[in-house]
C-alpha cells in the first residue's frame, strides 16, 4: 500500500476529521463575527457623523432664525417671543430624543447572525446523540 496524503482510517483518522470539521466551523463563525463587527463599526460611525453634522447645521439654522425673529419683533414683544421660541425648541428636542431612543432600541441586536449560526450548530450537535 503506497503512502498517501489522505487521513488514515481508524479511530485516530476519525478524530482528526472531527477536529478538522470543528476548527473549520469555528473559523467560519469567527469570520462571520469579524464581518458583523466591521458592519456595526461602520454603521455607528456613519450614524455619529450624520448626527453631529445634523446637530451643527440645525443649531446654526435655529440660532440665526431666532436672532432674526427677535430683532424683527417690536421691543415690547421680544421677551414673550423669545420664551415661546425656547419652548418650541425644547419640545422639538424632546421629540427628537424619544425618536432616537426608539430607533436605538428597535435596532437588531449586534451579532444576531453569529448567534443564530451558533444556535443552529448546537441544535445540530444535539441531533447526533
């Protein structure tokens, strides 16, 4: 019988094939995890940048509009107009905060696909008994 690169038959060969399969599966799961981690990092970086740019531009727009409205108002009405605008801004900020909180809470959990694949692996292993 000529030597070959194939795994030898027997108990040791079976053990090596099981280990090879186990490590192959582990490698696949780690690659999936790494991919999901990169997606999460990219998503959060994008969200953060957009939020900061939006906050800056929104603040500048509100500031300039408020200044224009206050200067356009007769002196007698400036304090009530400023107070009303302040209340409108606070109410708007509360609405935005609650929508942001709802969006963060409704996002799918991080690494959901990795967890699902590991769950499938565990279920498959239970069927082997």
